[in-house]
C-alpha cells in the first residue's frame, strides 16, 4: 500500500510539472485602452526583428502593432477585446461625401478615382497622418499640427474629438478578429475613409491568403463605397512577397472598388521606399498611401542608422511626399513610448507628450 501511495504521489507531481510546462505562452499585443503612454507590441515582432524572413533587397522589416489585445484567429467574429467605451472612442462624425464607384473586370483594378493633382486627398491638403496606438488621447491635441490631416489606430476605434482638431479618423479592418467591432462601428457617417487589412502577407500580422483577403474585402469593406467611404487597400510590406500578394489579391477581387493602395516600409534605404511606391503607382494607377514607415534595419547585420542618418532618411521621405502628387498620405511610425524593437531614434513622441524634433519635422 505504501508503494501504491508513493506511486500516486509521483504521478500527481509529474502531472503538475507537465501542466506548468504546457501553460499559456505570454504574448504581447498593442492595446489601446490601457491608459496613457502604454503600447505593447504584436506577437511576432521581436522574432522578425531577430531574423528577417524575406531576403528581398527592398525589404528590411515588417510587422507592426494594432489596437486590439488579441491576435487574429482562423475564424471570423471573435469576442471583441475591448469596447468603444473602454477606448474613449467617438461613434459620430460628419456625413461623408459620396465617392465614385469604379470597377474592373480585369486581373488588375482600374483606378477607382483619378490620381490626385497636388495635395487633394482632403479639403485641407494635409498629407501626413498619425499612426496612433495610445489609449490616452489627452495629449492628442499636441499633435494637431499644420501637416496632420489623418489618424488611425490599427482598429475600427477612433479617439473622440478628432473633428474638433481638424483630423480625419480612419477606421481599419485589421483582420479576422476585428470583424464584429468593424461591423458595429463603421456605419454611414462614422468616418470618410476606411483602411484594409494590416500586412496580410505576414504570418505574424493579419495573415491571410489573397483569396481570403478578397473575400473579406468584398463582404465588409467594398459595400462601404455606397455609404460615402473612400476605400484604401490592404497594406502589405515593401518586398516581393507584398507585390505577389497584391497581384493575387487584385485578381481575386475583380470588380472591387479601391480609391488608393497602401503599403508599409521598414528599411534604412529611403530610396527603396520611393521605388516601391512608384512601382505600385505604375502597376495599379492608384494614389499611394504609406501607412507605416521607419528607418529600421531588420537584416540582422550592419546595425541601426545613426541619428544623423535618420534625419537624412526623413528629409528624403518628406521631400518625396511634398513633391509627388500621387503620394497622398504618409504615416511615420513612432508616436509611442515603446517602439517595439524599432530603432528608438525614430521616436516621434517626447516624454512631455509633445512631438520630438523629428515629429515636428514630419507633422509641422
């Protein structure tokens, strides 16, 4: 009997050790509703920072945060991670003006709107936007600067008070796990623009096939053109994988409506961003949005840019944006205290809640 009891005790201890070793893995996801100056990053960002998956010369990184606290799942409509009340979001906006509805029957989309002449994206002519992950909007007014016309939060949620600041809030359908919130919030009059999925070509981000992306677009985003929205494409990374995903997505989404094409860029070579944007414009004849970018080396060799190099990078990009009619909006990454592995010299948010010097360079 003593031997049996000893065996039972050993089994219980072994079970406990197995349970502990198989416990949930801690993940990080950027959350909007956690108070001031809080930003956690999306699972997968650190891994990508250590080892770049793609060896394309135009790509030195990807992966970015979003504003919900759960990762995308393989099935749509998961339980929302937060409510609008948690995030202090606004659910009202001025009624948007109607947009044109152009479709295409070919593998590549026809331009849904004529590429802009000058800074014509908004009535204000502002060409810079805030990629805003912070739940605390108390210092948002510090960023209502002369060049700032847009804001998004990697989610359907928008901070309150944007219209008073003269900033266009842009909801995003990040991926599968935001479908329910997106449907509830993004109704007629909520906003004037909508952003498609976040880096769908990346496993650590919204992670979907071009065919699935087309289905998601057709079901939830394309109908918004009839409710006054301008529709901005999913944003892939600036590499060959991104170009391949776009090509297959647009072919699968034949007849869909697009007002602009978006992409993300993390590289120390500013010219490569210009080249990639030009490729997208020449291929799809749509205005281009850069919805994330930073001077960041994900290659694993060579180190990060110096502050002087970051300034040079910023100068090249700002000149490109200012002097390129079809480049409608650019969103530099870094309006946060935790840059989630990105070179901290890219920081746009100072400790006092105001822009850094680099932030003023972009935003005015």
